[in-house]
């Protein structure tokens, strides 16, 4: 007599700490929709009142195009700089012990807590032609304040904490025995850094870059004091939106904001795709 087929053993899912997946999931989607999606939809709806040609006319306006180039171009350069130096700072804070390390670690978070207007005034005073640093740069023929260079400095200042804090936890998780094993196999320091240390950190570095870039594009308070706000030279897109609002040109302000939203979305999507590829490429999830 044939034996009955064995029934597959039923797997019981471990209960979550917070019960009720349906309720919590619905609450999450509701909050996300009300807080994030609804305002963005209202923004796009208001800008769509101008029509595609109206939005295109706003985007191709020389002053708007110049402000967008300054905002996104300088943000990209500042995010790259913050990513490089953020990686170095995170490495030093994680791998070395020195007097004042805790103080340096706390100073990294200072741009998070410092009001943006205070940061802008401090940077403008420091890098002004008669400032402590600006005076020395002026002797070298470099104008920092009231130029795109000042915008770059402010964006690096506000983006550096994101680059440090996203990489620092992963550096702490890297076991030093892996580096020692690489050295015993004959690899020098450079190859150990490139082949062993850097690959698992690439997704975190890209995350820090994306956060620093997004913060730089939308930054306003810490930039307007040091930028000079000269049209076609050092005027950023958020400032132009404020100017449009003060002129009661709500459609134009929403159009500029929608253009920035679209460019930011495409840029962050590309960064996320590269980040996902790097995780698959190097085998880290």
C-alpha cells in the first residue's frame, strides 16, 4: 500500500514587535501621502496651469536657466567634495584614537544643529574680502564670498555631515583581520584599500553623496548671505523662487519648483540605480 505523500511543513512567521501589519502599513501610506505626495502633487498641479509651453518658457528663461545651472552644478561639485573628505574624516574618527577625538566627532554634527542663517552669516564674515580667511584668499587673487565659490563652500559645509555619518558605521563593521589577511597574501596597502576596503563602502558613499547633493540643491539660508545673489552669476534657484513669490508670480514660482523637482528626481533615481548596481556587483546587500 502506497504511503500518503508528505505534507509540506507549515512555516510560522515570527510575530513582529509591532502587531497589525495592515494597520501599520496603511498608516504609513496615509502619512506618506499627506505629508509628502499631496504637497508635491499640488505643486505640480499648480505649475501645470501654465501648460507645457509655459513651463518650457520658464525653464528656458536666461535668468532661470542660469540659476538652475548654479544650483545643480555647484551642488554636484560640493557633494563630490563632501563625499571624498567625508570618507577621510569617517576613517580617521573610526580607526584612530587621538586627544580631542570626541570633540571632533561632535563638531561633525554641528551643521545639523546650527541654524542655516547663522551658518550663512558666519561663513560670509569669515570669507568676506576683509574676513579672516577671505583676506588671505584675496591676496592670492581668489574671491570666495559673493561668488559661486562662496556657494560651493556653504554647500560643502552643510553636506559634509551626511557624507561622514553614512560611511562611518560601515567602516566600524569592517574587521581588521580582513586587511591583515590581504597583507599576508602579498597585497600592498593600495591594493588592500581598493580591492578590500572600498568595495563594501561604495553604497554608503553613494548614499552620502545623494543626501549631500539633495541638501545642497534645496539649501537657502546658509547660501544667500555668502552668495552675493547676483543674477546670472551667483543667484540660486531657491532664491529665485522666493523672488517670484514676492512678485506674486505664483505660477512661475511653482514652475521653477517643479523643474527642480523633476531634475532632482531623475538625478537621485540615477544615483539609486548606480547604488543598487554596486551592491550586486560587489556582492553586498
